C-alpha cells in the first residue's frame, strides 16, 4: 500500500496547472504547446502541423513568385520583374492554401482559451483516480 504522502507527492508532481497552460496558450498556442502540456498530443501535433504548414505554403508562394526574371528596360535602364502566368497563378494558389490553413488554426487557438480549464480539470481528476487519491 502506498502511503498517503507519497500519493500526494505523485499527484502534485503530475498535475497540470491551468495558469501554465494559459501561458503556453498565449505565447505558443498556435503551435499547440498548451495541448502538449495537457497531454493532448494528438491534437497538439495537428495544430502544430496546420500552423507550420500554413506558413510554409505562404513562404513557398513568395519564393515561387520571386522566381520571375528581371530584365532591363530600354528607356530608363531600370530593372523590372517579368514572370510567367503559371508562376503568378501557382504562387497565388499556394498562398491561398496557406492562409486557409491559418484560418483554421487561429480560431482553434481562440476556442482553446475556453477549453483549457476543462481539459486540465479532467486530466487532474484522472490522475487522482489513477493514484487512488
């Protein structure tokens, strides 16, 4: 039989703080840090992937559009960018896909502000039940 003070120590070491979860949510929430902390790793990875994937698609779109060629104009000697329609269209589609992913993760981040207390309470209750406290 495990002593009561040992069970209390195990509980205190393993319980999840709502305050710390909110700090992680505020500063790293769109990366899913608060979900990892609250042991919701599956949805944490999804949130991380959607967020990073959105920014990668936007960066790829900017890179694709930047692949146009620069040519010197005859009159002024200035350089201007010339790009193909496929580069412009491909970059635009990638950018829209990236923004669509971010449009998913940002509201999810806001909704999580209301879900954090319940998730933490459920985790702590299950921990208490598991250690028999």
